[in-house]
């Protein structure tokens, strides 16, 4: 690489927060080797693309992003990694051969992606001639606390592309958090394939509660977000951690279905009643908690009664936000062996009904915040997120980027809270 001109690398992410954590880690490696990184698609000297394969739509987005990178910078090397690269590296290799100068690095070798990119840069012409992008990613840091999943839900390809559960040691996570806080990060986001099961693979007493307590005691992180949990992971010991106001009051519990029959077929480890009880436990322990979820519409064998059961759970819980996915058959999953007998039109109809109900509850949740005070982490000059994961805007002449401020919520507009910063 040229010493006089620092190369620009676009480190791009598709998919989950775990992917975001891994891309941020790779970007830091590249920065330490003299690169300037951006997380936006833009002309660059090289591209690192971290893919997702949770649905066929995710696969399509990955292919489009690879083609976009080649269009933006025809001669730049492109390193493709992530779950799609692991699941179907052959297909991506064919695409890479078509486009030229594309290298595939599967999930099992994802830690080598940054090194592969640096090596490719050494052989690339005209490196370092790009305009410097604005550095991003200093407001929130995604830390990988574990990888892999032992549950093997019927619909999910993640265990195939991520492997068995492996927890990152607490001391290592604390060290990473300290490093990111020292760099100016205001919020630490704990993520993984199955973060609610953190420590389940270890016999030394490691647990999510132990990790959170260590981070609270041993770091100065202003905010810590630990949101992706399953109902069976909600325990009094874990909820007691939220006595510390630095923990964000946002819990993402994936329902997937409100029908016990479908949950059995999905191989989920809870029943609808247990899910509703977990939400009740959270709300009793954490005042003002925000509950978000994922739901699959039209899983194989889902009947009209099963769909109504899901609507009933939604009505009982009244989620802050709902992500709805029409069932998409994935190879290497046990559900791919089931008869996908819900017609596409019925899937779309049920998904639309779930989304409509979700939007109604979302509007109710936003309206209920008017008159309340919220801690907002500003990710732009005048906009950010509450600790309950709600978007918020303020009318303020100051640049509030990367600041935590108390905001009085005065109204709701265009799907976001609108408030006033308190001095």
C-alpha cells in the first residue's frame, strides 16, 4: 500500500447486529493498518461486504450490493464474507468470476477477511486517490458476545452457517467495551447469534447476568443495550440487572408464531403462554420497557386458526414494533423437508394483516410517550434513539451528534417522537 495516500475501504453490512459487530471489528483492523473506512456504499479502493442469507431476499440484496460495488469502482477488489458466502460460496464465486476481482471468504474464515482485503490492496493500482469519506460508527459499538446456536429451529439456516454456540470470555468483552468507550462510543450493543443463551456452552458459571454485571462494574459505558433474548432466557437474576439505568429498556423477543402447534413444528423452546408471561415479567421489573418482535407468516401447515392465535398474542402483548416475514424456504433446514402448503397469496394476506396490527400498536406506543422524558443518544445533529429504541427528533441549533441528552417528548410526527432538549 502507498504510505502517502491512505486507501479508502467501504465496509458494508447486510443482516443482523452480529454481522454489524463483525464488520466494525474488521473495520478497526483496517484502520490500524492505515485505511480509511466508511460504512456507506461509495467509490472506494476496496470493498468488504458482509452478507446475510436468512431469506432469499437477503441473498438477492447481497448480489445487488456486490454488483453496486463493482459499478462504483470497476477496478477495486471486493471481499465477500458472511452467511451467504458460507452457505453458497459456489454461487458467489460464479458471480465473482463474472464481475472480476471478487474473493469469497466464508464465515469459518471471516476473521481472515480484513487480511485478505489488505493483501488485495497491495496488488491494486491507483490506491489512495479517493476522496476521504466521513468516518462513521463512533456513536454505537456492536460487540460480539457469542456465536452459533444449538437450538436448530426448523426454519433457521443460521446454525448451518454459524455452527455451535461459542461464548466470548467476559474479560475479553469487557476489554473490547473499554476500548470502544475510550474511542468515544456512547452505547455498547451486545450481540450474537443467540445472545440470550450467552454462556450456555461453558461450565464455569458464565451467564448473561454475570456479563452485564461485569460491564456495569468494570466499564464507564454510558449505555448498554442487550435486547435479543428468548422467553426462556428471562430470569429474575437477569432482570435485576436493569436496576442500573445504563441498561437500555428495550427487549427484542422473537415470537415467530402465537400458535403452540406451529411453535412445536418450528421447534421453538417455549409456548405462547410462556411468551406472554415473559413479557409480563419484563414489564413488572423494568418500567416503560419496549418490547419488539419477529413473526413468520405462513409457516408450513399454518391454518387460519393458527394465524388467529398469533393475532391474539399480538393483542395481549401490544408490541412496540413488529417485523413480519412471509415464510421463505431455506436449504439445509428441517422445514425445507415440510410441505410448503400455505399458498403465496395467503402468506401475503396474513403478513399484511400482521403488519397492519403492528403499525397500530406502534402508533399507540409512540403516542403514549408524549409528556414523558427520555434519554436520547443523538446519531445525527438533531435525531437519535431513545433507550427504548424509538426514533426521536428535536428542533435545536446545536450539533448534538454522539451526545446523550434528556429530552421532553412533546409530539409525534412521521413515525418519530418530537421533543425538546432539556438543559
